[in-house]
């Protein structure tokens, strides 16, 4: 089944707007919206540390601001996945499997399939991070191990960006969603570069 494009348009000839098509269009738009909300929230969590270093504030292992933003990221991501799986599946198991496997049972390795496999890995990571976003998990795992697991946020961000690219985000350079994606990636790269520089300078001093 051919995927609709990243902005929720199939690119084909106009069809009568039935109730079913209206629901599908709503699901597509909600999928895109929650996906980008989750991406921007994730980018925000990666900018908190550099911002603390820039403002010469204490940069704790865990902060409620970062944790809350992470929880909202996970919540938006889960909604994105749940709604996104309804767009083409029709609520059937075979429809869900078609996101990942071809009709002959082989792995789906076109851009649509790769995007979905990447999305699956990203979902596992974000749900895993959500499960350890508590004081109890911090005490149980101890600070160094907990912090190491939380650094999966960087891999998660890379996966999210790749997911968007394979869904064709860069094919619509004038789309506001693509502009938000580029802005988010630029901000994270700049922020992390600045953060590393400030951290090293502080260590030397």
C-alpha cells in the first residue's frame, strides 16, 4: 500500500470527501502534528543542559524541567504512533504488519518501511526512557548508570530525524513542518557544540 506523504496528502487526483476520508485526513494531520510536537519537545530537552552551562547555572544529573519535558515527549510520541498506525491499517492486524513487512513476509525496506522500522526502535527507546523517569528509578539504578541510559536521548533524536527524512520531510522544503525540523536540528547541533565547548572550558578552569 502506498504511503500518504508526510503532510497528509496522497498527491493523487481529488476524490469526494466522504466521512471515511475526512477521518483519515484528520488522522494524518494529527499524526504529523504529534510527531513534530514530540520532536520539538525532545530538542528542548537536549538544549536544557547547554543553556544551564551558558547561564552559569548548576547542571544537575536530573531536573524536573527536563524530566517533565521528556514525559511530554514520550506522551506525544505514543499518540503519534497509535494514531499513525490507524492511517493505513484499517484496524486490522494485517494492516499493522504492512507497515513493516511486504506481502510475501519479507522485511519492508523501501523508504516507507525503513521509516517505520526506525520509528519502532525510537518508540522502544522513548517508552524505556519514560519508565525510568522517576526518583525511584534514579535511586535504584544509581546516578551514573541512570545518566548513561538517559543519554539515549541523543540516539533517539537522531532516529527521529531519520524517521522524518525517510517519510519525505526534505522533499517539501517549503513546508512549515520541514522548516521546524531544520530549525530543531540546527538548534540542537549548535546547542550541543556550545555545551561541549563550555564544559571543556569549565573543566580546564
